[in-house]
C-alpha cells in the first residue's frame, strides 16, 4: 500500500457520511373520536410534530391523515399519547382488492366503497356446501337438473 493508497484510506475513514433524508410520506390513521374537542386535540398533537406539512382529521370517517417527513410508527405513538384508540388505516377501496367479499375483508364499519385490506397470501377463501349444491343443480350430468335450461 503506497502513500496515495494510505491517504485515500484515511480520508474515507474520517470523511463525514451524509445523512439520509427522510422521504415525504402520507400516514393515514383510524382514530376513535367522539366530538369536535377530540378532533381539535388530535389535530394539535399531529401538527406540533417535527416534519409535518399538513394534517387532516375527519370526524365522520374517524380518520386522521398526516403528510410530511415523518415516520408512521412515531405518528401512531404520538396520537396514542392523547389516550385515543388509534391504529393504521385498515381500509382500501374495494376496487383495489381481488376478492372484496371474503369474510376477512368485509367490515360493516368501513366507509362506503371501502373494505379492510387483506393480504391474499393469508386469506382463506372457503367454498360452502351450498356452492357445490348450486353447481350440481344446473349440471348437464345431473339427470334431476332443471329442465328449463
């Protein structure tokens, strides 16, 4: 290793590495709120966070949306300091899900046009006995099938 190699090694060793910049993210949370006071409290807590650009709190949908250079887990922890039940927004538009009517995706509390996000690798799609009965009812192989067809 020559003088140039040694100098290059030492300069790399002591060089300051640039910090990674946080990416602009949008974090959606489901927060249980009952009144305008709760909305104001959640909005104040979120807007006081470092790196937050915009906050939007919707009482009807029980949804809080934060846009900024923030980490989702820190946003969730910050909302939970208000003693409100909070979790990440579990709903997606039903057009984004392959099987929106499976039991795990359906939720009565979901906003209109939304279902719960379900990972299809863990979802179980079961066929019932009734489905099998309907398919054999109109089968050509079944001699007792409907004669209208």
